[in-house]
């Protein structure tokens, strides 16, 4: 597989300095940028999937007329959390 490049990015000196200050040992600026891009892409993908599930749920509720009261859902989630924490 051939590799590709990401376009050069001009930033303010303060941003470059901030990035250089948080690099780990043996970490390069290029590897940091690549990891950041991968993480942000994944976050966007997860966000898109979340929205798609929400819209599908909305459509299903409209189709069936079955809705759930927010207080009941939150109460059930609190109970689940308490059980998971061993309370």
C-alpha cells in the first residue's frame, strides 16, 4: 500500500510550542499529529453513529407510538449503575 501525505499546516508559534511541550519521550511531532488525526476521525465516526442511532430510535418511536418517560429511564440507569458499583 502506498502512503499519502497530509498537507502542511501553518500554525501560530504558541501552538507549535504547546505541542512540543506535551510530546512524550521518543515521540515526534509527525506521530503526534497522526495520532491526533486518527483519534479525531474515530470521535467523528462515533458521533455520526450515535446520531444515526438516535434518529432511528426517534423514527421507531414515531412508528410504534411507544415512548419512554425520561425520569423513568434515568431512574433505571441509576439503579443499573448502583448495581454495577456493588451498592
